[in-house]
């Protein structure tokens, strides 16, 4: 008696990794060969001083024009962006020929505010303003590059904050400055000396009135593990005036643009029949009742029955705002869930999800990967990419815009979340990635996803 695995006659998902600059690798793809594009491009915020997040590529039409070329007519594109930069990404996508259809909001509620305590800064700098910006501008005149600064102080990306004006300018800690000073080959102006002195001392003495709990203080600054931070009150009248004021809101969502390549046929129905693209998988992406991805009212929403005559007895031709509106609503709802919305809630991925399939890779210290001080991040990690999206979110997105048997393109793979999500949904996927240190992570995660897909779609038959 023998056993054999079947995959329900489903083709095994195929993954193709294009290594290198997507502006070059995408040229190898045929016109009208891709069913959907789902990606998490650089937000162009110089995040953590990463060079790939400060190239301007997401604001350029170059990559989006290539996506337009390879997409089938009616094919959808979903591209994430930062709340401060999504407008520029959207314009670049629209200028490439796409029709902007909607904006999807991923709500995660877990972001922490990168905010400056203005009151404390007033006391610390004794009334000086823009001191961090003044220091970074001067630091650029020393000739030291960000890479050299990181090598000197022994960090991965902190140096970018000491030199780059757009990277949340910061003043070096006393420890970092002692390492940097011997490498400064120009005269240090008195203004910079005063800034460093004020930063390395307490400035106006603030009275401690308590301790923050372990973890984070009220302005979102992470505390070393196992350490509490003093709660202080303003020491000067100027600081007292601005007590409780900061510089940032708590980031709790990320937007994504939903765009579509114009259809080539007379109408959407004919386009779908010819190309398989143009529509959204509504039923396949409904929100199950009770699923946390929907943050609105949790009772079953009464929806309008499409078979109900909304104009019966209605003197207003529009009908929507008539006195008979209540007659248009009945106890109709889909048993498979709510109509998918342009908001989706799920938490950021846990470390176990980020590292699935990466057991064979060497770990590094978490604080090194994210450019923080020791003991303020996960102790050992394998997935070193700093902006990993949740698998659940990306599975929903690729399922929403990709027809059965379709191929998904991600020009900015990062750590490979879109590729893994596409494989789990049974889609072929083509992905581009420029940074070679992420390639082993992508390959490990996609291999793991393929094994999971096989387990979920297999059955054992006896002969």
C-alpha cells in the first residue's frame, strides 16, 4: 500500500527573486505579464539613517512606469507610504499613468511617538533653540561621513542622526563625543562647545518627583531594559510654560495607495474576461464577524438588499435621502462576513513571525540591527530588516487584487513579506531586492512559506 500527496490539482506557487536594482531587473519582464503589484516601497524618510530610505526612488515615475508596463490592463497596484510622504508617492504613481482608486489604512495602534519634550529641552539648553540642527549642520563641515561616524562610535545607524539634517538631528552622547572628538580635524566653534556642554550636563536643575515605569516614558523614548527614568518638573518659568508640549503625535496607522492600470477593453466585464484583471476579490476578502481587522461596530450591520426596490413610493428620483429611506434597509447580511473596507486593523508582526524559516541564519544583537544603545532591543535577532509588515495584512492585500492563478510583483521585497504572503495564498510571485544582506532572509522566509502552503493544501490518499 502506497501513499501519495495531492495538491488538489493546484499548481505549486513559484517564486523568482530578481537581485539588484529594480530599475534594471524589471526591464527583463514582459509587457502585460503581471496580474498585480503589492509593495512596501521606501517612505523616503531616511528611516534610521538607511540609505535605501533616502534615494528618492518612490517619488520618481521611473519604477512606477515599469510597474505600469508589466501590469496587465486593469491590474491593481497597492503601495504603502508614510503619512508625511504618501502624497508624493501617490503623485508619482498617478503621473505614471495609473488611476488612483482609493487609499487603504493599516491601523496597528502600536507606534510610539518620536517626540521631543519641549519643556525639558528648554531647561536642558538654557533657552537655546534648534541646537540639534545647529550641531548636525556643523558636523557636516568636519568631512566625516555617516559610515565613518558609525564605525568610530560602533553603531549601525546612529551616526546618521549626528550628521544628517533630515534624519531626526541629534547631539552625540558624552560617550560618543569622546570617541568622535579625536577624529575632528577642524576647530570646534564655541557655539558647538556650548551645545555639547549643555547636552552633557543637566542644564537647569530639574527636581525629580517620581519614576516612569519600565519600558517607555510619556514622550515615547525607550528606556534601557530593567531601568526606570526620573519624572521631573520644570526648573524655569519658560520651561513651566511649555510643560506637556511635544513635537509629534502617536503614529498608529500607515496608508497605502490603491491604484489601477486603465482597462483596455470597452468595459470592465470584457476586460476581466480577456485579461483576468480589473476587479477586486470582494467575497474572498470580507471581514468575518468578530475578526479584529474591523474596528467598527461589532454587531451585524444591516445592509441594503440589492433586490429591494428602493424607489417604491418615493417621489424623489434619487431615493437615497427620501422619507422612505428606512424601507430600503432590511435584515440582510452576508453570512461570510462584512464587505471589505478601506481600513484594516492588525498588530505589527511578532518576532516569531519575522524569523520563521531563518533558523539557519546567524543571529546578531538586536540593538546593532536597529542602531540603538545596548539592552534597548531584542537580544538576538535574525531578520534584521526594520520595517517588516504582518503576514496577515499582506495576505489580505494580495488576495484582494490578484486573480486565481495570478502573479504578484513586489519591486521592493525588503525581508520578503509580500512574497511569503503571496505563496501562502497560492500565487506566483516575482520580487526585486537591491540590498544583498536581505537576500538570505527573503529566501529563508519564502522557502518556509512554500512548505507551509504544501502542508495546508495537501491530502494523503491510499492506493
